[in-house]
């Protein structure tokens, strides 16, 4: 895993490329290089920061140039040995043992048609000196990021947005629609970028930039089409597909560890990895007792210890008790865009600890919830459809008023079921798409508009329309599958994959996600929704598959979220910061946010009337992000 950056057809390309490479040095501390071509027809610079995982020799350092092709590659190709054998049988020669050279030679042989053959996570730039074209490509499910900016008839690109900002910050300005989107979702959809003009290369696509200033963009893997094809076929053998995926994700020339929360997904990945590699160890997190109490958090470490003990896995425990005031600006900078999920802190601290122990690669159970219907929102939306069948008098005259009167805390203890019940009522009566959106977003349309300058209200309607269009862009015929597909296109790449990439790479570690894999994706959508959610049980098909390897105590334990003690932080550690930085900050001072509306959020949270800790944390991170960008010359 690495960092890439570069410039194409830019008169100041070398300086910009070196600046960007330096800004993302954390992504690859093992080697660095810049390839330059200045021949009068093309002016190209490709930079690379290497975290060496496969073929640790200097011969595999990048950018890798060979017979007119140069690649700067961020990723891992899990089937590179099979592809190498196929290419060698057809006459290709190799000078390294790296997967990077396999990507280069596959491109030479097949061009963009090579991309559907790759099983892995990647984003890369390929310079073809014969044609003069620069190609950018990204993996099917958007695991690895790639940002680019069209500039002066060419393009500049990098693995992280902060690299572009470091190079051309004064030329840039923030996108108000994207900032509002971050408030709605607490992350940014892949279709939007926080900086105007900067684009994210869409997952499953490639782009060509030519010397004459023209370009083209093509999609080689479209999730909606693949899901529909899978749904029309026979159900896959989940056990075989998942076991093969975990084994494939272990390919490395360095030791591999896992994240182990004690939940189904991470336990499944850990146990299957252990079957393939007896030396696998694992990392888990714990929290301070007082934070768990206010958050009403289950003690997941108990289950992680049980799994580790039963299967002989060496378990390293990390207590999450950071100085969150000190950590806030660091995590905001790391996350690159305004992402307001504190779970990123857990990932960062675990990766820090793993790296301190010499670990470079960790496997994660991420993605299973999105693909197999494992989130509470999936079950809640199915239950909401049932709830709508109750008489209106019962819903509106009895249940609604009773739930709204419930406090969310009592005697210093969080009331988890009260929070869930209040949340449920915000979407239980809505149509399918609107209910799904409201089940995981921060506000309804009126609440969001009420926080903003009235001139910004039109952005809210546009955001809701974008969600509706994407949700309905499918031919899938069941409720659960439609929700899972929407999550795989928005929630998974926009939040979970994004914060995992940034947090892990900040610690110079690589996180691999065996569930976020094209073969597992196909298998997941070959299973109808009725086999994913049954009664009050989610992720049923995956749980049944897991019975081959895990004890039922782990498989059927209550769902626990990978989160942080946010309420304790907002009410205690961050109290002064909320008052000084948020309520008296740039967003309020500029009129972007309405002071009284933000103050009401804070007052209701502190009084225990409502649970607004997530909203307050997101606004605080957004304020910090905007200040950071302003300091780097970006206009607002």
C-alpha cells in the first residue's frame, strides 16, 4: 500500500509533484521516487511513496518504468501470481516479484480490458510514452482513493485531497453543497468533493488524458449491473466464497494481523485467517468504564477474548482513552474531507499500536454489514414498513407521544433503547427511499435547512434528490437488496472505506477488507433479501454460513457498533471546545450556520432531552476542517 501523486501537462509540474509527494509521505515511508518526462510533446511527473508489502527489494520501488510504460501504483493485487503465470506463458518477461509489474504488463497486453481481471484494491496512474496519454484507474468497489483536478489543459492527481491542497491551495475554494452534504450524512458521498473542481475518480472506472488536452472516462465495473446479474442467477456458496476471499487477502511478504472486535464479521475473518496462517495475531479495543456507562456501550472485549482463547489467537488490547482535545485537529487533518465519524479514531489508534509492534498489514471485517443487511438501519426500515400497517391512532396517538417523552439519559447512564426508539420514529412513517435515507442521516430536510443560512436552503433539496436518484437506480426487486446496494454505493465508500484508508495510512499501515471484494459482492447479491433479514434478525445468510467455523454465542450475539464514547467526549472533554470553537467559530461567524439553531442543539444535548452528540461532533470537526483549509489559502 502506498501513496501516489503527479502532474500531467503542467508547466510547474515538478514542483507541484514534489510538494504533493512530501504531503503524503506517511502513506509510504519505505521508499520514494519521482519519474519525469519532458520531451516537448508531453510534460509528465509521477511520484510514489512506498509501503513495501510484496517483493521488499529495491527493484520493486516505484514509479516503475519499463519499455515505454511507467506506473505509480497504490494497492495490492491478490491474484497477481495467477496473472503473472498467464502473462509469462504468453511471452511477457518480469524483472521483479512484485504485483506492480504484473499490473504494468497486464496493461501492456490488454490495456483497460485488464481491469476486470484484477482482484484487489488499487488506484494507479499509467503513463504511455508512445501515445503520450496518462491513464488513471480505480478498483471496482472504491477501496483506494484517487483525487484529480483538471488544470491548464492537463491534470494533477493524488491519493489524498490534502496533497492537492498543499500544492495549489490558493487556487481552490470549498464547495458549500459538499459541506452541507457532510452535515446531512456526517461524511461525503463519492459523487461530491469538498473542494470545487476536484473530482474523485469513480470506483470501477478509468480515465485517459491526452497530449492535445482531450480526455475520456469509461466505467468497467458498475455495481448496480453486477448486483442485478447476480440476483438473476443461483445463490452462491457463501462459505466457499468467503473462505477463498480471506485466503486471497493474506498474500504478503510481511506478517499479517487482524482487527478483532468479537463481533461476527471480524471473528469470521480472524478465524478463517488463522486456518490459513497459524501465526495470525489480532488487535482489539477497550474503553474506560465511565465512558462505557454514559454511552451505554456493551463490553465487546469480552467476546474478542473468548474468540482469541478458543482459537489460539494472540490478542493485543488497546484502551481507547485519548486526549480527544489534542487528537481532534490531528484526526480532522488525517480524514482529508469533513468526515464526522469518531470510529476513525479507533482505527487510527489500533493501527498506531500495530505499527509500533512492527505490523504493516491488518485484515478487517468491514463491508459485511453493507452487503448482507447487518446494520440496525436495515432491520429498522423493514420494521418501519410493518409499523406502517398499525392503525394511525395507535402510531400517532399512543406510541409517538410516549416515545417523545422519554429522556435519553438518567442518573448518568445512557438509555440506549430510548435513543433507538426516538430515532425510529423519525422515519417509521416515511416511504421506502426517504425512510432509508432518514434512518442513517443526521437531520430531516427542515432540521438541516434550519441550521443554515436561508440562502443555502436550495442545496438541501438537491442533496435529497441525489440520494433518491441513486437509490432508485436499480432493477433489484426486494427492499433489503435495494438498501444493501445503496449502502455499497454510498455509505461503504463514502464513510467506512474512506476513514479506514486515511486512518490506517496515517499510521503507515495497510488494512485489507476481504468482504469488500468483487466475488463476495456477487455472492452477496445472489442471495435474496428474505434470506438476509428474517423476523428481527439481520445478516441471516452470513450467520448460517459462519456456523461452520464459529460458536453460536459469537454469531448470534447482539449487534454492537464500532464507535467511540462520543457522549462522554461531547459533554466532558470537549465542552470548552464546543463553546469556544463551534459556537464562536468561522461557520457561525460567517453566517453559514445560524447561531441560535446550533446553540439549541448544544443545549438540548447537555440537558439530556435529545441525543445530539453525533451532530455536535460533526459540526465541530467541520469547523476545524474549514479553519485548516483557510490557513492553507483555500477560499470559502
